[in-house]
C-alpha cells in the first residue's frame, strides 16, 4: 500500500476536519484511509461498490 498515489477528498480542509484519502491506481479496488492517521491502514472497497456509494452521495 505504500506505493499508492493517495488523493485527499476535495471536502477536506486544513483545519483538521474529517479527512479522507483514496487511491485509484489499483484495478477493481479503491483503498480509502484517514489522512490524519495513514499508519492505521486502509479499507479496501470493490470499485463498483465505491462507484455506487459515490453515486448515492451525489444524489
């Protein structure tokens, strides 16, 4: 997981709020982690489940 390129959520801010990072360079999986404590590891989601979640959040 250390070779992944992590991207912080555009909704995160520099005030120490809720910070989420995702990595999109693993085919069929989406790793998600807390940017405030990345050493705790990541949750892995199936790419289609993550896409459904994002679609649900948007609507």
